[in-house]
C-alpha cells in the first residue's frame, strides 16, 4: 500500500465506519457544570495521569479527584501533596504524577492558557513530553497538533510499513491529513481503539477492517519525504 494522502484518509474512513465516532477526549460534563469548573481542566489532568499507564487506571485516579471535588487545576494546586498523592495511587507513579500535576496546574491555570500557549512552552514544563503536549493542544486547546502514541506507531508500521521518530510521524500525519479538528481528534482515538481491539502486540487479524490494506511489517520505509 502506498503512503499517499488518499491512502491515509482511506484508513481513517474505514476505521470511522467500523467503530463510529469516539468523541474523545472523554470528560464528565455534568461534574463540571455542578462544580463550575472547565472540562478542559479534566483533559489536562487526564493527559498527565495517563502517562505510562492505561486509561482505565488513569480514570480511577480521576474518579478519586471527583469524589473529593478537586478535579480542577485550582483543586490540584490547593490540595496538599501527600493527600493528592494518595488520590492518584491507581494511576501508578503517584508521587511523581502528583508533583507533575502540581507543576502543570501552576503553569496552565487559568486553563484558557491552552488556547495560546506554544508547544515549545509546554515542553519546557516539567512532566510534559511530546505526546502529553499534543494531547493538551489538540483536545483542550482545539489546536491542530496530531498525537502520536505507541498504538499509532504500531499501526503505521504494520499498515504502511513506516517507522520514524515521534516528530517525523507527527509531521507525516499533519502534512497528509486535512487541517480538520474532527479528523485529528477522531483519527487518534480510532487508532487507539483499533490497537486495543485488533492490532495488539500480537495481532488478532481475523475480522480486522484493515486486513485488505495491511502490508508486511518488515517492509519498512521512512516517513521523511512522504506526501
């Protein structure tokens, strides 16, 4: 399969048709209405908590923050470190994440900053790497930054035969896709869902909607110079 813009859109449309819209990033709108907080704050917090763990574990920690009524940047800032650490235990590395969350909350409060902060500025904040920065920019800031995670890398390698660094793959997606928030948000979410359902570490190919276009993983190319 050639890695043209049309091919990438074909994969997006195939996944969208198969799974339907994923409506990411998941937030609890009712909670934020009740507490007068901003749903974008939950995106920022969730982006940090999901580092090096599953979303399921991150969600448990988020639910702990909800139960204490502190699912906000202000809540993170004002909660004593030890107390916050205990609440974050389900997400793993809970003391590290408590420290990171406090730093991120301090830098991004008020959350309206996600509309103007640059990617370079985000990457200077302790605890924010490339993937976390792009999640915040795309899902909290509604800004066109494609998120590349391990699931994305796995599928791109198997379907397109392409490997590359985070920045190379991000650039490849961004120059190949329409500049459309719906496409960016849904494609990332759909790739994650597909990796969990079919394109696992040991692939489960029976019934996979991408089987007709999937090439051998050994046929590798670089994303550099691709359209």
